[in-house]
């Protein structure tokens, strides 16, 4: 059987979430400090200023943690893998997020005692907004550290490439690449299953002061700058590196990221106008991003999410809808 999952709202250091409230039929949608919805998550959120037990862990509609289901029946849920290597999110910003950088796997293994870093990718769900990504040419570690000491946020942002984004854009963000999501961005994010980050801004755009451990992620203020990749690019090369064009696999399926890009995850977009039947090659996470219908007989509409276990990979999508499906 497939598992339909409940929304998993997560506390963050920025405001947003109104689109998530609307998806969840809230009578009074508002901007709040819960701007993210973690989909099929077995990962804990790192919020040192607001510690909540089990925050970030997804539950089935029966109230059971997905993490417990996997741990109790690993073979059937994820096959021969040691653990679930994906974290999928909805993210809705009403302000610019702070500049941040996530570790590569090698850096995470050495400094966070983790086999996972935090390479990620973004599928833009609505028009409007902008992103900052990757250093421009000429930015050095010493220069960026000096900007941090001065807290010259304007110049730190000027060190990054800024691009307007629109619905359907797909951006790949390798570990080590500095970035910031702008205001009014609504997107789905697929990543490695960690919450590691370093942040060179002490105060968020809305005035929230970040504590030390949130800024340096436990690394300390000097070592945190070793997390960044300083190989700057010109604007054209940055656009080519980070904005990926989809590849058509068949009349229904577009591949957004595959093993030619990374061995960490795969993401596909499936468009169905009546019925589409297929078999996933592994366990998967499925998110409906448009339309409505049925998935293996389960009613589904925009925002609904499902965990597809290893032992039940046959899928039938009926209706008129578009879905994202991510796999290890």
C-alpha cells in the first residue's frame, strides 16, 4: 500500500507560509514563522532557539510517524538501503531568506559526522520572486569574512548572482554553493536529509536576531567559512550551471534531475490527462502540484503527498493532474 501523509509544518527563522495555509484550508491564512511543510520527512529540524520534540517528522493520516514505519519494516519500505536518503519540502517565503550555505558530503562527513551533506534543488511553483545563487568571479574567503565582520549584507548579496524566477523553473544547488531565496517564492525543494547550514547574516531581513549556533552551525565562526565554495562564475556560466532544462522521457514524464547531474536523488515531473500507469524503480515520494484525481485509488489534489514503499511500486494515476515524484 501507499501512504498518504499529513502536512508537517516547521518553524524557521523567516516569515511566510500563507500559501501553505491556503493549501491546508485554513480559514484565516497568514504569514508566520511556519513557512515550510516537510513532505515524507524522517529528518529532524534544527531550531536551537525553539526546540520542539519530533519537529520535522512526518506522520501518516493514521498518526504514525513515517520514520517508525520505515524502522519497523525497512526491507519492505526502502529495500536494502540503510536509511531514507531524501527530504522533500514545500517552502513559501514572504521575505528574503538569509544568505546560507550547506555542506558537501565530504565536508559533512568530516565536520558534522554525517554521511549526508545538503545538496538540494528547487522547483518553482508560482511566478514572481528572485533567487541569489553562487559567488561572482573574484570573491575570496578573506573578502567574504570581512563582509561578515562588518555585517555588510548589501555587499554580501552583491557577491552573489541574482535571477528572477518563474513557475516551472528548476534550479540545482550543490553543497558548498551560497544562496538565498527571495521574497514571494513558493517552491518545492528536494534535498539530502539534513538541516545543516551556515549563515553569514546575524539578523534576518525582518529583524530576527539569530543565535550563534544557528549562524555557524556548531562549527565556530572561523571554520564556518570553509563550508563555502569560492570558485566564482560569470552570470552566463552561473545560469548554465544552476538552471537545468528538463529532459523528455516519454509523453507523460520529464526528468528534472537524474544521475547525470547527481547520484544523490532523482526528480521527475509527470503530467496526466486521463490515466497513466507505471512502476517506480525504487521507493519514492510523490507530491501533487496541479489538478486532482486518484493515485492508486486514493483521492488526491494539489498539495497532497504520498510515500511509495519499495514493495508496492506499481502506480496508477487517474484524472487530470501534474505530480512531482522523487527517488533515491
